[in-house]
């Protein structure tokens, strides 16, 4: 009897306490603040609502009704071999990405990076290295972190790919792309990137960035890498604006 009193109730109480602590300390959904699904930072309903970019142009990642190459890329092929986007830039990704980009919400960044891992892990012909699209040093100084690098780090780690954060440099402090139309975006980025002279680049790399709209940033970065001798430059982005 004394053994039951001394041993069994504490085990039961301890198990109850563990369950209660797990419930109270479980991460909340970043979007609706309900308990996360299986310890994840999104609930099951919000996971189901993520706008995966499952059917898209292979060259620019614009959403299509069936995978292939869009008419614009057939007429004027971009300087990128392939472009992959994990998500369409739609709710709730269009709320999570600004939280990473402008509000230092690294939890949102980890969630989005995990989605990129899920989307890109099974791709055929993975690149030999990842190159995050850099900010200009003045903007990096003001912001304090580079959102593309925050996405690229866990992506490179999960896929066991080398990360080359210093290989590409932004040499001009350009105006924010979000304020410009398509033509102005291309002019704004022309000649904005260069490759570090000491960088050792493999033949096949993938640029990593947060959002692709017209592709002007990625195209100029790709041209700089190709001038430096890279045979194939792909782009991996978190989200594609339709």
C-alpha cells in the first residue's frame, strides 16, 4: 500500500504536469494565435491555407494553370536557368514576409524557410551552392539584418548545400523596388551587383531572395554571376507575385 502511495501518484501527477506544460508552452500560430499544430508555429487550418506555388513557369515562376514556360519567357528568355518559388505572394504569406523583411520577425523567417525547404528539397539537379541576394551596406546598416540571408541559412543547412553570402555584392544604393513600375525597376537595378574578386564560384548556383515581382533584381544579379564565369544561375525565392 505504501509503495502505491509513494510511487504511483507522483508518476500520474508528473504526467499531468507535463501535459499541462506542453499545452501552455506550445507555440502559438503566428497568424491566428491558436495553438500550433504538433509544436509547429502554425495551426492546422493556417497550414492548409498556405498558397503553395505548385504550378508555375519554369523560367520565371509566375503561376500557370499547368507547369511549363510562359509566353513572355518564350519570347524573351531570362538570364536564369530556372526560377522556383515556394509560395504565391498571397494571404497569409503576404503578411509573414513583411514581418520578416521590415520588423525583424525571425520566427516568421524560420517558418517561411521551412516552406522553402519543403518545396525545393525534391528538385532534380540541385545547385552546387546558394548565393543570397545582398542588401547594399547602407540599407543593411539601417535594417540590421538581411532577409535573404535569413532565408538562405536554414535552407542551405537543411539541403546540405554550401552558402556563399559574400560572393555577390550590391555596389549601388538603389531606390526601393516596391515604389517603381516594371521599366523603372529594370533601370534602377542595372549594374547594381558585382561578384567579389576572391569568390570561388561553382558552375551552378541558385540565388536566394524573398519576393520576386518583375525579376529585375534577380536578373541583374544573375548577369553579374554569369559574367564572372558561372555557367548556370537559378533562382529560389520564397514567394512570387502573380
